[in-house]
């Protein structure tokens, strides 16, 4: 399973750092939605779902967390701990987010508006869906 992690360009100077993300330049799709999670309770695991068509880039802009990706045959755990790194999460990929630091802010750039019909929240349904797509 190929993991795609983007390293964004920080525009640093004596005042500090600034990262700018533009659609199709830094983010490989049209950004239709941005959301973020913070104050995540200790030991919580979020996610537990896949998307039928949504593509996303996950950036832990403060603190750290880990992302587990599962394509149905392989699983990888990717730490996110730098505000200038972005993890690409394709459609048809089961994801779980865990091990959030107290101060973690996980920001997500999404290719589509929120649509509950795009979610697969049952793991067996996910396996059947990706099999049907092949
Ligand atoms: C994903 C991972 C990385 C909205 O109303 N609008 C939104 O855009 C989102 C993302 C969520 N919500 C509502 C739906 C639920 O009532 O916020 C609540 C929490 O959402 P959810 O339980 O889906 O959150 P996570 O952290 O499990 O998953 C989220 C995204 O939903 C998902 O697309 O890939 O982050």
C-alpha cells in the first residue's frame, strides 16, 4: 500500500512560520470543505469508516496524532506530528485516528461537501464494497 505524505513549503522568516495551501497546487483536488478536530479526549479512536468517493488531506497543525489506513488487504500506521506535513487519504480506504496529544488539532481538507451517504461505517460492508469495485 502506497502512503502519500506531502511536505508543504513553510515560508519562514524571523517572525516565525507560515504555510499556505492552494487547491491543485499543494492540495491535489478542488477544496470544497475544511474541518478540524481538537480537544480530543484521551485514548479516543475516531474514524472507523471509509468513503466511497471523498478524497482528503489530513494535517495535524498542532500537537500530534496517528492515522491508521487500511485498504482491505494491508494496514499502515502513519504518525502526523509536523504542521507542514499532509497525509493523502484516498476513497475506499478505512481510516482510524488515534493517539491524539492533548494539544492536537487535526485539520482536514476535503474534496467534497459533507455527505453521510458517502460513508461506509461497517467494516464488512467496506470489504464487500471494495471487492465490488474491482
Ligand atoms: C474522516 C475523518 C478523518 C458534519 O456535520 N460535517 C462535517 O463536515 C463532518 C466531517 C462531520 N460532521 C458531523 C457528523 C457527526 O455528527 O460531525 C460529527 C462527527 O463526525 P464523525 O463522527 O464522522 O467524525 P470522525 O472524526 O469520526 O471522522 C471525520 C470525518 O467525518 C471523516 O470524513 O475521514 O474525520
